[in-house]
C-alpha cells in the first residue's frame, strides 16, 4: 500500500429496495478478492449499540415516533459507528464500504420531513466527526419500480409513497450539488452492469489514493 496516507470511505445511498445493499456487498466482495484491506458496515448498525438503536428505528409498532426523536436516534447510531469503526479503520488505511451514511439524514429527515436544514447539518457533522465520504453511489430508481421489488414491513418502509418520492427528490438535489462526490447510477440496470460501473469508479478512486489493484 505504498503511497496510501489514509483510508477511504465509500457510501451507498438510495430509496428502499433501490439495490444499495446488493451493490455495497458486491463491492466488498470485489475488495476481498483483490486482497485490499476493507470493512463493510451499515448505518444505522454494525456496532452493538447501533444495532440496538436500529431495532427501535425500524420497529413498525413505534409508528408514533416524533421526527426529532427519529433524527437524533439515527445520529446517535452514526456517532457510535464513526468512533467505534470508521475513524479507526480510516486511520489504519482501510477502505470502508458503508451501506447508507450522512446523506440519508438529508434525504429522509431534512428534505422529506422538513426538519431545519442548517441545524440538522450541524448535528450530522457532529455525529460523523466531520468525516465525509470520498465517493458516494446514489442508486437512483423510480419509487414505484423499487416497491415492486419488495414489500416493506419496517417503520420507514411503511411510510406513504409520497414520502419516498420526496426522499428520492432530496437525493437527486444533493447529487446535483455534489457532482464530484456523488455518482448517480441507474438502479433499473441489471445487478452485474451496475457492479461494473461501481468497480470502475471505485477503482479510479483507489488508484488515485495510492492503493494497488
Ligand atoms: N439491479 C437490480 N435489478 C433487479 N433487482 C435488484 C437489483 N438490485 C437489487 N435487486 C433486488 O431488489 C431487492 C432489494 O435489493 P437491496 O439491495 O436489498 O436494496 P436496498 O438495500 O436498497 O434496500 C432484492 O430482492 C434484490 O435482489
Ligand atoms: Mg439495504
């Protein structure tokens, strides 16, 4: 790993059933095949504390959760993930593949739930210790098409279709503002075609950062 100064963070974003986890796991497998040092994590989750918070967040019986409580729980899980996993991995020059991260908070809570943007952005940075993804894949798909792939039973998935459409719009708006960092992928493409695009972009980044592929 000659030339590598610090690890990198690659995140996957998108609406429910867009194919994020499929692509994130495929990238992690590709890194494993190449013997590149990496970890695969999910947000919220991965840490013991984060997985417990995740259960509360996704519990469909807790449908009366206030939007403020929701965002603070997501950020609580993210801060634990950041300090327990991400910061040490980045320090150790590992490649971190993360299924969702801070952009989800913008799309789901700020944009789709109308929480105050500046305030949430400050707390989002606070939770993530200012870490920004080096590369983000936004797996973009029409909400109706995504919903055909799976019937969502968890608290977030149970939200109305209009809510998920706002989430998609929020993501696209963000991608428009951060063209260099966020790659928008056409989520209707076959899994393998998407994987080739992911590997091409991630490979470019890793070479630039000094990894040998
Ligand atoms: N590109 C694709 N084309 C068709 N089906 C897909 C594609 N990617 C994923 N799927 C399927 O859609 C469902 C949701 O995929 P998943 O990766 O779990 O989505 P997410 O993590 O975004 O919720 C799974 O059944 C998966 O096999
Ligand atoms: Mg998933």
